[in-house]
C-alpha cells in the first residue's frame, strides 16, 4: 500500500512542479533555520575545543547580597577573590576547581585601534579547559604564587603581534602597562564558547582587580570540574553549605548563590534578577514555543496550498472510494504524502543549514543566550537529528491533517459523472 | 442478489429539488444480466450509485447479497464496496498517475492480501480482458477500448459478485463496444450478476432483461 501511495506521491509531485517547489522552498527554509538555531545552541551547551568537557563542569558565577532593614539594597555580581581562594577552591567533592575573571583591554598597534578580551586565571584553569598548545606550556602554580609576568596567547593574538614570526616563546608583549613574557601559544577557542574568550591569559595574581577587594562580591567565576556527573549533587551541597555558613556569620547581609549551575542552566537563566528562581526548563520551553510559532507560519501556508489543491484529487478520491477506500485510509494517504513532502524538505533544509554554516560560518549569528547573539556553530548529533525530524513531523502533520480530513469527506458521486473523458 | 424496496432519492440544491428516484422496487437475481435504459437525467446513474453504496437513499430498503443495508457507516460501506461490487464507468476513471497494473491492483490494496496473491490476481484479470501486454502502460498511452478493458479488469480483480456498469460502451465506437460487451457477457456466464446502464438498444437486447426508467420511476 505504501508503495502505491509513494508512486502517486512522486507522480503528483513531479507533475505539479510549481506546487512542489513552493512547498519544498517553505519547508526547507524553515527547517534550515531551526537547524542552524538548534545546532548552535547544542554546540554551546555541549562545548567543543577547550570546552570539550563542558558537560562535566559546574559554574559559580552569580552571588547576591541583600541587606534588610532601612537601607535595603540588593547587589549581584561575580565572586570575590577571597570567596574563591578561601572557600570555593577548597571544595573537595570536585575533581579540579579553577577561578578566573574576564575583561577587555584596548590598545593601539601599528596605528590601529583594537579591543580584545583577556582572562586572568589560576593554573588549574589549564586543567579544566583542554587547550591545544601549539607552542610552549601553560603557566604553573609557581607562576601564580610568585606573580610571574607571563602570558599565554592565542594563535590570532600571535599573528596580530608577531606577524609571520613562528617562534615567539620568551618574547614579550605589553598589556595594560605590564610587560609579559609569552610562555605558550594555544589554538583559538571556538567562537561558540561561552566561557573562554579569544585573546590572552595571564596569572590572576599579576594584576589584582582594580576596584578593591570585597568579602563576597567581585569579578571571579569558579568552575568545578568533575569526573562524573554523580559528583554534581555533592558539589552543589558543599557550595551551598559554604554560602549558608557565610550567610549565618554575616548579620547585615543575606547571601545567596545560584547554583553552581551547568552550561544549560547558565544560558537559560543568565543574569536576569527577576528570574533568579525561574526554572531553566521553563525558559527552555519558551524557546520551544518560539520554535513552534516559527514553524507554524509556513505550515499554515502549506495548509492553504493543500486546501487549494483538494479538487485536483477529486477523481482519484472518488475512484478509490468506489473500490473500497474508507475515509481513514484516504486520510492516511494524504497525510503520508504530506509527510513525505515535509521530510524531503527537511532533508534539503538540513543540507542547506550545513552549507550555510560552512559558507558563512561565524559571520552569521543567532540570538540565543544572555547578552548578544552568538556565531552559528556546527554540531550534528542524534539530538539535533531528532529536533529536525520532530520539526518536520509537526510541520507535516499540522499542514496536512485538516486538508486530509476535508479530502476524505468528499462525496464521490460528483466526480464520477459520465460524459466526455 | 440485489433487492430494492421503495427506494427514493431527492437531490436538493439551493434552488431546485430533483426527485431522482421515486419509490423504486427492483430485484435482480444472482447471475442475472440486467440493462437499465431511459432518457438522460431519468436517474440511471443514481440508481447504480445507490446499489453500489456510493450514494445514500432518502427512503427505502436495499439488500445486497443477503445483507440488508441498515446504516451507511463509512468503514462498513467501504468494505462492502470493496468485496461485493465492481464499478465500470463510461469515462473509465482510471487513475492517470498509475499504470495499468497499479490501477487494476487498487481494490486488492484495500484488503489484507499477500503481495504474491495480488500479483497473481492482477495478472489473471488482465489476461481475462486481453490486456496482459499493456500492463505497464499508462492510461494516456492507451486507446479508449484498452482503457475500458483495464477498467473492467479492475472491476473484476476483487472477484465481486456484482458488477455495476454505467454506460461502459458510451465512449467507445460500436466495434469496440461490442468487444467490451463480449467480455461482460463472458463474466456473466461465469456467474457474476451485472447491472448495466446503456443507451444502446442492440446491446441491451443481448442482456436477460431490460429495466426502463422515466423521471425516476420504473416503467414497462
Ligand atoms: N449531485 C447532484 N445534485 C443535484 N442533482 C443531481 C445530482 N446528481 C444528479 N442529479 C439530478 O438527478 C437526476 C438524475 O441524474 P442521473 O445522473 O441519475 O441521470 P442519468 O439517468 O444517469 O442521466 P445520463 O443518462 O445523462 O447519465 C438528474 O435530473 C440530475 O440533474
Ligand atoms: Mg448517468
């Protein structure tokens, strides 16, 4: 039976080329955008390059202090150096713990103005994130303790500062009044990376945060890396216990910390104060609803096209009914045809999304998380395939079911009149 | 066996009401070959459609092969059409996107039947109408007579007890018309009950009995 449906589908599709083209056009563009969006999202959550173990990481980067009473105030920020050093870096349930802060520096090179990010990190940073060293080595704990003026730079910074020079170890660059010696060169991190900036890395002890030291709030993020997700609850508990202890010891401020949270939660909740307690799943559902709305519009379009074409199939429907098709099998046939169409459109859409990402790459960005849009990324796995398939099914069913019901209810006799052929 | 008691059918459009069939009483015995004649618009097609369960009467009782038709529930009527009757139309109504083989197989696809048996039946019925050499032709690639023979093959492939033919020779010249008539006569001799609408007096005379309709009523 499916063979028969398939034959009819192919014949009708090839005979009505304009319709087929128009519907495939709509479907494939829709699926292309769904794919680009979800692959970028997936890539960010999954991590790649230095963030390849992202799934094993939890981040503490959002602490809040509230004062009760007359001068009521709420402050939210990253973590202070002392909170990181004296408490979080001592969390024992994590396998490795690292702290870092990120900022921007502006400089002029060969008469041109640049603005680049830099990261101030500890030595464990290099164990948490798996950078590929093209040259040299990361700085060590000794470098941190001795406040050695060293720096690890990315490939693109090397090219910027040293041009064609290949061996740059031991050379110095000037960053924010500091003369820093290059100890290593790493490959550029992926542009989809949410935690690592593409620039230079300096021991955090070399340059303290210029805005003073506070006990709780500061500029640092702590990342806890585990060997297995089974450690996560223990890490979570240990961190929250620390916060509870600090909160009890401080009678002026109420201290709370969100998480530590994984990359998905970080992206879903972000820094929005009002969403402190909102569930990341809830936010994710909003994305799904937007996605559905996005599919909905072109699907309505295809539904209209399908309705307009019902009459074309009148004779066939009448014949099928005469020879024993019931309404259910006719509905099945037309839904099948529409699903075939959407699946073909889906395959084209997937291919288009690959082509788009390959051709345009990071110059194309999509608004996904937090502050601004994110360069598209390529990441195809079973989950993404599932998203594409489900999107196609939703598209196909939505645009196909109502026309199919209408078709199956047509009265056969009016299409079986005699007369000239 | 086909039995109609007091069957009436009225078509209503916004402006007109047409009494297409008016209290028809008719019995066609098993193995009979009956022709239906009458002027255009007298209700011949309506009668056939009602017998074939493609249309629902407003009144009256219909019995098909001993089954009294009580309700017109979609699944049930579809199943009965599939098993009990085979339709032949004046303008063939082959599905133009499908080749002869697939067209003839159609009724069998709405049954649970193994592919091998379907194939055997399709081939047998195409042989029976002398069209086995055109199995993979499309309707557009065949003459009217060949199309009608394919349509007959489709009507008999499910081995129904009853064949309902609405002017099967209407679009054919008289020589080809007689060939088609020959096939129908052979089918009838093999035991199939046939009700055939025709305008051709000479063909009607070859059948067992002529039923005449006038303005929705049986006459003569
Ligand atoms: N779907 C319909 N809606 C309204 N009126 C209809 C419909 N079908 C048939 N009629 C009317 O019912 C009457 C009988 O029609 P029917 O098709 O049975 O005639 P017929 O005897 O087969 O004619 P012909 O020899 O021209 O095929 C006609 O007056 C026709 O106008
Ligand atoms: Mg007629």
